């Protein structure tokens, strides 16, 4: 039962990943691309967590936490750069 659920979750998350890649490439504005990149990080984290569940290892959950922290910081830094022109004041 869990294998079927993981397969469905993998396919839906991979579809979301591909749609976000399209949005990243065809975004009409820079802010749309930033949001698509942030959502792409969330999809990548979801794929890593699903892989960790499928393999039964806890190391990938720690990797997902590191990815989440880096994704948040990079999104904030990129938005700050777009608004002010520099990251460090």
C-alpha cells in the first residue's frame, strides 16, 4: 500500500517540478521567476523526503532540512537584491 502511495506522490511531485521549470523559463517577470524558483526548491525537498521514505533512511531527511534552510535564505537574499540592489547593507 505504501509503495503505491509513494509512486503516486513521486509522479505528482515530479509533474509539479516540471510545471515549475516551465514557469521559471517562461515567467513574464523577474518576481514570477523568483517565486517559481522558490517553489522549485520546495518540490525538490518533497522529492528528497519521498526518496528517504522509499529507501527508509534518515540521512535524506537531514539533507531536506539543509535544503529548506538554504532555499529560504537564498529566496530572501534574492528578493532583497531585487528590491534594493544589494544584499548586505
